[in-house]
C-alpha cells in the first residue's frame, strides 16, 4: 500500500458515513488528463482507524452535541452491543433534548473520543469531541454556571449544578482543552481560547456561590438558582444545604488555578477552615445486615476512636448535620430517616480527608514557592 497517511485521512473523511472506498475523481475536461483513481483503504487500515466504543458514542451523540445518561429508564451502556435495529432507533433519536452533564455524561464521551482520535487519527472522533465541547460552551450561563441538562430545563434541571461534581467535571474538561493538554491536542484551533473564557467565567461563578454567613465564607451547596445564585433544593431529600462532599472537588478545582488571585486563595482557605470546623470526630458509618428490612441491609453511625467523618448535608445557618428522607423533612439523626434512603444514599463519608491531609498542604507549598501545577 503506497497511500500516504495524509491521503488516507482525506479519503476517509470523504468516504465517512457511506463506505470505506474513496469516491472516484470527477471527470476532467477533455483538454486535461484524467487523474488516476485513488486506491481504496484496506480493511486492515479501516479497522485500525475505528474504535467500537467510540463508534457507539457517535451513535448516541445528540444533534446538539451532548449525550444522554439514559434513554427512558435504560442507562446508556457502551459495553452493550448495538443491533442494527437499536442503532437505527438511536440515530432516529438524535433530536431528543435529553443531553446532560449528570453522572459524568458528555464529559466521559468527550474525553474518550479525544483519546480515540489520538490513537486512530479518525477525524469522525475528533469532530465528535469538538461538537461535545461546543455543546458545553453553548450550555454555560452568562454568569459562568452550568445547568444539569440542556436544553431541557424542566423540574430542577435548569439549576446551576455542583451535585455529583457535574459542573466541576465540565470545567476540568474545558481547562484541559484550554491548556491543550492530552488528549485535547490537534483540535479546532478556536476551541482553546473559547474554553479558557468559559473556565474563567466558571471560576467567577464558583467564587460568587461560596456561601457566606455573617461575613464569613464557608463552603458550597449542591445546587443554586441560576438567576439569584442562591442555594436551591433539587430532589426531595436534597434540600438547600452546605455540602461536605461536592465542596471537596470544588476546592480541588480551585487549587488547579495557575497564579491564583487573592479571591481564589481566600475561597480555598475559607473552605478548608470550614471542613475542619464541621468535622464529626470519633464517629464512623458502618453497613450492617438487616434481614428485617426490604433492602436486607442498613447503615448506622457509631462511635469509633480516632475516626473522623463529614456529613453530606449541613444546615445553612447552623452547620448542623442534617439527614433528609423522601418526605423532605429535616432530621438530625441518620436513624430517623427511612431505611430505603439510609441504605441507598451516602449521608456521611470521609470526602475531605485527603484534601486536608495531602492536597491542601501541597497547594500551600506550591503557591508559596510559585511553582506551577
């Protein structure tokens, strides 16, 4: 095979969506000699430029550029083989408005497609990743926040969503694009500057949404009203409250800011002080067998010397740990909510531990010495 790699890519781009054989050249006027027909791409070369998971991701990508986390009640699973009928039905759903950044959707596909492009040089994967990045840029609010879904703003989907680290994952992707960090090299040259502008707006939103009580900065809530930037409720058991979980990744993201401003430094230091203040010392959470319960198990908080945990939710005005079931009623003991939530949702954990013992000291050293991340 004598075809150059560049010619191979050009031929693939021309043939994409139809077949792996290059289209014959158009006829030339009689006065010009006809160009020689380009050789076909071999089956081996075509296979080397394909990734089965990436191919399925392109099928599930919505016309707007993002991806769903589920279709109806069925979770998107890229390990599942797509039958011709499933592929056709999924492609027919291209215009659904169910694209989301929840549960790592869209972020994971963008990263995977960019990696697949680097391995295969398949331009379809680059285009898929670029369209995904443009979707993220499009869905961002002017104030820098990101909704959970776009363009579906029903229920609480329109709120600025830190919950399950949705917005932070997006900003991490965009920051990598802006820095042209692997695998985001060789993409549309206009994207890095656009991504950096989005990251800057995102940082500004993070600083504005850090909850301040009586002049003192604390941590962040899982959701915010996109217009007022005030803490907001999402699901019945997710009341407006400070998060001992999501706040950790927000701080880590801020620690990744090069040449942090005084405002960024203050935000980090204030959050760390809050984590230290609200730590629940001498307690731990254990999972136990509970044959009497429908779930067959339970979670309990029990004393344990030397152990430290944090609550998932803290009352906004008191920093008191709260536990909320599907009735949306505030309780101050984990044992007071229904077993289905106790066993099915993590209300306490060790999320800030590594941040406080390793990440924060490393960041302090880096900032004091002027090192770059």
